[in-house]
């Protein structure tokens, strides 16, 4: 039977929606804000710090063909199990989230069939300590008044399938829809006893959906759940990394100031017209521009190729990957190494934000304002009392 995630130790800043809480996820508690780690990004010898490994994620993408293999091909499913087991070990057996995505390939978009839902939810349940409802991003991009009922029917079918034999809480799936449909989805989940959700931003920025996020929070408050919910975000973009700019603002980290509890990874690329993208590749160096180093001291994503010796002043002390190793690596290896470094920095920043809440109820806006690369317009969006600095 579905049961709510138990939320305790709730605290929220007065000047932004930055908050902290404890949530019972599976075998233990997690304290927020928290950043998930993705062990699939690690090398075989990567030993991520245990004190930062509070929650880890796996992201599985299925289409009709691969889902068929998962269901009927023993070797294929056994390999998936081995991969998941290896990831758990790399993540020091911390609580796990397994996000499962379904897309059709080479045919018209559709929701999964009843049997496909069974396979998808079985994977999510088997590999998670709280079961995320599988995402359907291609269908969710075109939600409107005429087809919204089909989405609710899909969500209902997922819940019914999980409930056949369920000993875990459910993590509800919310796509980046308009404010109206966000509120209706929240009502649907609360009516089913589900108070934990993940929002799939589908490769866009949080700042592009502030009205929907506010609608979500208002609905939770109206239903008496303002302090009794858990919010995870995935596929959040920090901006147009393809641009030639030397430094881009770490707008993904500001998501915590909008009430985010858990920041997941970004597993999707930006949505571009294929022909335009081919043209774009002739104008810009995509590999160069998207290889960036995060500096949590000033909330900047720095283009790695421009750092050179100056990187010593930006490169984080105590980084899991040494400065010399990342600087001398090949382009493809450097990008992956910096992903690991950035993940470590994001985890450290989530910890630091807990301290901001503990320090004072009205210290969070000053904290975000102190980060040199934060955009002023974003600060105004964060401010609860208006204005911004």
C-alpha cells in the first residue's frame, strides 16, 4: 500500500525558499539539501568521498525494442543487474533512485502499453529505495486540455501496477507542464497518498518554469502539505553551455533557493532542430564550450580551455581529481574528469547550504548574492519579499 514519505526536522529560510528537512528514504534518512551522485560517470578506480555519498541515482532509457529485450533477453537483463550492482558498490551502498524513461523509436509517440508499464515499473522498483514513476518526456511535451486525461490515466496505471506488491514509497513523476496541469497532478498524487515528487525539466532551466513551481508550492500549502513534501529535480540545465562565453552562471545550483530538496543529474541534451544543430556545429566548438569547471565560490562554470595556469586559482582544493591530471588529459577524458570534480563540488555546496539555513532564517539571499556570477534577475526571482540585491 502506498504510504507517504515521512518528513521531519523541517526548516525554511525567510528570504528565499531554501529549505532543509529529513526524509525517510528506504533503509535510512537523507538530510536535504542533497545532490545525488551518478556512479556511471566514474572510472573504475574512482573512490567518491563517503561523506558526500548520501544518495545516488541511475538513469535508464528504454524504447520499445530495448524494453522488449529487458523483458525477454536473459543476458541483457542480467547485464543491467550487474551494472546496477556495480553502481551501488561505487556509491558505497547509499540509498538509490532509479529513474526510468520511455520513448518510442522511429514511430508515432505513444504511452507505454499495460505490459510495458509492468516492465518499466518493475525496473524502477527493483533498483530504487523509493520507486520513481517512469517518465514519458515525448508525450509530456505536448500536454493540453484535450489529452491531459491520458497522462493521468498513465500515472494511475503505473501506481496500480506498483501496488500489486509494494513495500516502498512512490516518487511521483511531474513533467515540466504549465501551472494549471502542475496543480492538477499534485492533487492527483495527494489523493493517492503520494507526497514525494521528481520534476523532469527535460534539459531546460528551472528559471523557465517559476510560475509552475510556485503553483506547485501553493497547491501543496492549500492541501496542508507545505512542510510535508519532498521535491527532487532532474535534467536541469545551468544554461546554454554551447555558447562561447568564458563563464556561465551556475543557475542549476540556484534551484535549491526555489525549494529544491534533491538535485539529480542532467541526462538529456537541449532540444534543437536537427538541421539547425548541424549548422551550429560549423559555427561553434561544441566539445570545447561544453567542457567546463564549476567554481562554487563564485557560482561560475568556466570554459576549461581558457583556464590554463589560471586554473590553479579556480580549481577546487581537495578535488577528487588532481589539477595536473585534469589539465594533461585528452579532451574526452578531461570532460569526464571535470564531470566528477563538478559532481563533488555540487555535493559540497549542498552541504554548505544546510549551514546557511542553520545560521539564520534571513541569510540565504545574502549568501546567493555573494556569488559573483549569479545573475541579478535570478536573485529577484529568488527573493521572497521582492527586490533582490
